[in-house]
């Protein structure tokens, strides 16, 4: 229970990496508020499973692109659990891969709104609560494609690289408040974001992964988030933790 007494908020907490992050944080003793966008039934079932296991959590519908909804979510988490210590920006919806020449600006804007505007809204809403605690931790979820772009993902790569810039900038700016800001970059994972990839392609990703020759799991990616949330990481800020089994540098 290494995070007992801590309060975390996680965006996009019902599926994939977000779901694993919520479960890991709760398992370490944190109280967690998480957002969902569409599936209220799934979010409610997830919340109830945590409560039934003795954990503390709640799910709330909030579109991270909407500052009003984000402010309401953050306020509810702070009021219910007495403050906020950890902020994890994870929310993102799957998209159709396209060559740049076939993409519209609206598709670029969509990714920027999710991956930059969303974290902007969440961090601004949470910042007063973190400062009131005398510090805290912000963790943004990145992507190996921001480091090594692949065909047909220009809008996603652009937004994720902007998120990395925001991460480094805020690490410098918020350090005076005792707030650490880092990024976790998973490699390819077996999630619904990758349903468009064939089994053959996912196997290829595994073959290209130096560590054990396999893609990672969402639980392993979530482990990296937990590590950065711990007090033992108190000197780590502005870092990009490559939780990719070496895929990011291969």
C-alpha cells in the first residue's frame, strides 16, 4: 500500500491503460476518481468492482476537451477525497489511420484537442489542489510514435510531441511548487486502439521489441505510472520513462 492516503485522478479510466492504472493505484491504497466519455454502464460496473474489493474510487462522465466538465470532475474528486495528489492524463479515443495527404485539419484538431487541450484543462483545474497539498505528481501518457513516427499517423504524432513539450515545460515551471511532471511512454499494447492491426502485425511489433521479444501489457505500462507516483521518485521530473521493452529505441 505504497500510495495509502494519496488521491489520484485519471482521465479515460474505464478501458485499456487507463483501467489498469486505476486498478494499480487503488491496489496501492490511493483513492481514485476517473473519467469516462461514453460507456456509463461499463464505468459503473468498474466503480462497483473497486468498491466491492474495499477500494475507494468513483467514475464520472467528463469530456477532457470541455473545461466546464473537467472542472466539475476535479472539484468532485477534491471534495470527496479531501484533495488531489496525483494527476494522470491518459484519455484518448481510437482513430482511423490516414496518410497526411488524405487527412483533414479537423483530424489534426481532434488529436490536439484530446492530447493537448485535454491535459491543459485537467492540469489547470487540478493545480490549485496540488499547490494546496504542497506538491504532487502529474503524469502524461505518451507514445513511442512520438519518438519514431510511422506511416499514416501524422496527426497523432504531432499531438503527442506537443504533449511532451508541455510535460517538459511544466516540469520547469511547476517545480517551485514541489510538483513533478513526467511522461510514461508505452510501446505497442494489446488494446482496442490497435484493433485495426492484424495479428501478424502485432506479432511483428513483438519481434521488434528487444526485451523478451513481445509487446507489453497494459498492466506493465501502469506499473511505470505507479513507479513515478511513489515518493521514492521524488527527484524525477521532466522525464520520459520508456515503458516499451526497448521498442522505443530499437
